[in-house]
């Protein structure tokens, strides 16, 4: 909560006080302008280090990165993607955006990549440090240009539970544009393995592990969660977990 208040007050200050705490930031055009400026979120909101997850060294990387999630997808669609090395994969971007699109994996891999060595903290109590490489989510969102009234970014995934319920997660716009939020393509210098979320996995090092959704198939920009499954913003959230899982 302290981090959330810090971000909110910092954004308000960066906007010259035009977005007081208690006002929905996504209702403020200046907030969207700030998010659209290259590097502005880092400089105006986060400063040099505040609000950033700790970065570790290569020597700190965990020799074993546990697997803890719903089972790796076994659908015919996923099996076909796996069989052709994900060459036919394309990330869909839909919803409240100016330019809905499908981005092939090769194009994602050709975009400017960012690397980070950060710690994954599972709600069940274990942690592991990994080196992640991928595309900053904000760069992908800028291609599609979210509408001014967009409030959340939803990640629809290819995995399902035993009852057939698909996994999904969501972030608010501030976390989606956070400089460390990645669409990860590699873990520890190699393409992400199927059991770790290949070909594209969300990486949110500022929140608990269940926010870092695996097997991402589609990004949907929305104004509310009203029509999403249980309406709480995520698979585990629909079952009682906290929506904001900051660490």
C-alpha cells in the first residue's frame, strides 16, 4: 500500500497536481500523455530506483527454477505451436486500443530487448532468481495505443485448470507501463521452456509470482473486469487472492 500511495502521489506531482489522490488516473489525459513519453515514467514517477525490483548478479541466479502453476497446455493448438517451434505463434492485442493487431513471435524477438536478473517470489513461500530477457510491455502497448479510458491490461493464457477454466491475469496501466514489466522470451539465456510458459511469459518482478502469467496468447485492454470470468481481475483473484500482490 505504501508503494501504491507513493506512485499515486508522485504521478500527481509530475502532473502539476492536476490528478489528486482519490481521482482515477486513467480519467486524466495528462496521465496518458506522461505514460506515452519515452522514459518519463522512470524519471518522473520512479526516479532512479524507487519502485523498482532489486536487480541481482549472475552469481545469484538460482541453479534450479521451480515450476509451480497450472499444467503445461496440452491442447491441439498448443501442441501444434510447439511442433513448429512457435513459428506460427502471434500475440493478439485487442480491446480498447486504436490498432488491434497480431504480433508474430519473430517480430517480438526483433524488437528492442531488455534483460533483468530479478527474484521470483511465490505466494507458497519459495523464491528463485532468474535472468529474464524480453520486450518491455509498454513498448508493445505503444504499438497498439490504448484508448484514454483504458484502465487495465488483461492477459489471456493458453493453460486451463481441470474444469477447463482458462488462466488470466491483469495489471493496471501504471504497472503495465512499469519499466521492469516484460513480455519475457528467454530465461537464463535460453528460450523459455514450455513448462515455464513458452513462447511468451509475462514477467512482473514487483509483484508475487502468480501475476507473471505463463503461455500468454492475447493482451486485452479493458475499462473494467465486469465481464471477465469471476470479475476480480485474475484466475487466482477470482478464488480470493489479492489483486495487487506487491512485494
